[in-house]
């Protein structure tokens, strides 16, 4: 379920960035949200790999 939410958030933020009416300030916020979500996804993937049995 978490993966689905991450994927949907990433898609939403990328779609927002494609909007030509986005102001510079809004673009900065969306870029920050996108970076945070990408970092969260990377961190959760590392956690899942840690749980895999050897």
C-alpha cells in the first residue's frame, strides 16, 4: 500500500510541475515535495531490502 501511495504522489508532483501556469514559488514547493517523496521512497526500499532473508 505504501508503494502505491509513493507512486501516486510522485506522479501527481510531476504532473503539477508540467503545468505552465505554476508560479516560481509554487514550483519551488512542488520540487521540494517531489524531492522529499523520492527520498522517502528510496528510504523505504532500503528498509524493505533490510528485511529480506539472506
